[in-house]
C-alpha cells in the first residue's frame, strides 16, 4: 500500500522597500545586502504538496500545466523538495500543484510567494517533521532569497546570513501598495542571472554594496518612527539605486511605461498627494500611498497609457497552512 501525506499552504508576494540585489560569494544563496520588505495581502499562491511512496518521479503542476522534467521551474521545485527530504530522512517523491492568482515570473514576486508556499507545504506534509518557521524560511531562501521574507507578517527584514524576521505588524503604518500591472509577459532576464551579470559587469556594483545597507538602516528607523515621507523617499532611492546599478551592467528591467509611471507618481506628489514608487526585476511599478489617497492615485495611475490594471494591496500576513493530512 502506498504511503501518502499532504499539506496545502498559501503565501503572498512581498515587495522590498529596501531592496537586495546580488548574492554573497558563498554557498547557500545568501543576499549580499540587507533588505526590508512588506508582505502583501491581495495576491496569493496556493500550493499542495503530496508525498506518495507509489510515485517514481516528482510531478509539478504550475498554474494548471504540468512542467516537463527538464524545465527549470521543475528542477527548482525538485531542489527544494530534496532539501526537505534530506531534513526528514524521507525518500518519497511528491505531486506538487501550485497556482498564483496574479501573473507569474514577470516581476510581481511570484518566486517569493511560490517558494514560501512550497517550502511550508512540503515541510508540513511530512508528519513528525518539527521545523520552525525560521527553518522553513531558510529552506525557501535557498531557492529564492526574497521568498525567505514571505513566510512572515507585515514588515520583514532579511540580513545576510541571518534568518528573516518580522519587525512590525501589517497595521503598523497606514500603507497601501498599488501594483500597476503593465504586461502579462514573463520577464526576459530572471533575477538570478540579472544579479550575476550586474556583479560581473556593473561599474557601480561596489557602490551599491556600500549604499544598500545605509538605505536599509535609515529605512528601519523611518519605519520605527512611522515617518511616512522618509519611508517613501528611501523606497524610491533604493529602487533607483538598484536599477541604476543593474542598468550600468547592461540589465534593463524598466520600460518606457515604467518611466511614465515614475513621472506620474512624482506628478501626484507635486499635486499634494504623498505617493512614492518602487520597481523590481520587471517593468511593473508599485506605488506607496496612504488610505485616503488610494482612489485619486488609482485614477491617475490607471490612465497612464499602457497600464493594464492597478491592484490595491495592503500589508498582510505571512504564509499559512490551510489543510493537511494525515
Ligand atoms: O530573491 P529573488 O531572486 O526573487 O530576487 C529578488 C530581487 C528584488 O525583488 C529585485 C529585490 C528584493 O529584495 O526582493
């Protein structure tokens, strides 16, 4: 008789306000610089992991389509499962089913929510494997460093070679993040290779390595003091420094529409609405606003030509298990 056990977990993307970019030159996929993120309510990955002793290979279904064994996405899932199997001393293969309710691999942090949900579901699908949330986060980090942060609630810090941790709950500060979706396409350069190229070719990489920790520390202070303007200004500064550094190495994620959105955000500010932008490894732009400004900002941003839609998200909860058996 086959031995089966399974768990279902949900996780949300997170957006780094103080970004990491670049890895430590040591094994373990550690970020080179500290980062501070906010876990988002309003977008979700749901992942089921079923370990089954009758399976001969791992099977992975992503957004309704089974991945070929040779797909990079399949390999990355298997790598994480292998780490969980090694920890548990369990050799069973798994059936994994994962789906996002937002575009995948286009710079909307789908790898963060994806690997956070996968790590949590895989660990909790093995009865008796008593791993802490820090250990689950550590497993997720080895697949995608930003995923380490999605396990936790609200505002989360990730320092190189330390476990990620929540430093403020979701309701700590009045914040909405408006996600301006500009394409459904996958990004052309993944973050891992974008970081490798930046580290090798960008003449600004060393100055990024010394600047990012300073932005991170100032942002932690701004967050603790609930200094909204300083938080917003530092978010823009971090995003622009990261993109400038990557661009100087030949890695361009922003498009014309991203720059139009940056200008629209600064236009909102000139008209008295406190709004600040950030952008990750893709062309989408995320805009920080306060509760009372959501309607006006959404109206302005959704009228920028090329914007497909504007999603209103708020700081939210980390990853959770929603079902498990036995
Ligand atoms: O950890 P990755 O491979 O998902 O890279 C994340 C990179 C950024 O989103 C641009 C920055 C960050 O800190 O999340």
